[in-house]
């Protein structure tokens, strides 16, 4: 009997940085879900010699497709789905435990129409002074309440200085990026069932882990392999500068 493929690549590195693309399957040669985010994670790993975890096979269920471990239909950003994949969560925690301090970046994708809508929303609030279609990326770090639980307070996953510094480095390198508004409908890394919040639930403080949720639009960012590689270079540069300059105490 042929061995069942794990569907996940674990790429080891030497730096205390972990980049994860949980929604990056390539099925029958077609990029599904958050297309080409796996390419981005892999090239960031190559550039920085950091850790990376890349989902190559698990399809995030949507519409009539229901979760199924046997059919590789799981959302590897959801805690309950992720527990079904042996070694996935334990590998993440092993990497975090090994270093004095680890930065974790979750690489996601949003469609162009959603990116424009987010640009419009932030512009209407006075938080974005460019045309809405210029917005290319959003950073979530647990800002705002959780509408699913009714909790109203923010549950931050990284220091304010960290996310602001990362945003500024991304913008300086040519990727127009915003911190998601706390009242935004999504893309805040706030959902208690998603893995950006998992480190809080495990009791890690910012002196051990800072985790960020990065959303990337398609056009000009990850719509082709060449653009995905270029975007990876921008992200790698921003992360390298962030880690060189530090992000606050701890």
C-alpha cells in the first residue's frame, strides 16, 4: 500500500522566525484557496534561513465541501481542524519552545474585490489616504472584540510597536499595508478558534512569541509566480529589518 502523503512541508531554519501558509494547497497543478502563498512562505524561508510550514494538499472546505481528513479537506488555520493532522500543531509548538523568542507570521490571501472594500472602509475612517485599490496587505494581531463570543476587548498577539514596525518596513519596500481596523469585520487575527490566537491560549507572553496574521491581495502581489517571489522578497526584507532592530522589550 502506498504511504499516505502528509500534505505538509516542514522546512527547518536557524532563525527564531516561523512563517506558515495554512491555505496554500496545489491540487492537480492548480493553486487553490490562498493561491501562491506557499510560494511566498518558501521563498521567505530560503531568504532568511528561518522555519517554514507549508500546506501543500489540505483544501480549506467551503460551500458544499465538508471537512474530511481522509480527503484532505481541512482548514489548517482552525484549531479544531488542525488537531486532526498528526504532528502539525506539535511541530509549531516545538519551534516556539526551542528559541528564546519567536516571531510567527501566518501568510493568507484575500481577493482583489475584498481588498478594495477594505481600502474603502479604512479610507472612510480616515485611516488610509490613498485610492482604495492601492491597498495590498492587511496585518491582524488580535485587535478589537470577538463577535462570535461577544467578548469586547482586544486580545493582542503581538506588541503594537512590532506590528507598526513591520507595516512600515513593508510599505517602505513597496507593499502598501495597513493594520486592520479594530472594528473591521474580519482579517484581525482575533477569532479564538484560529491559530493566531493559539499562543495566547497556551499562555505564551510577548517575551516568547509574537504572532501576526498577514493578508495579501492577488493583483500584482501573488497573481503570478514572479509576483509571489517578488512579494516574498519584500516580506523577507521587512522581517529581517524587524528582527534586527527589535520590537520592544523582551
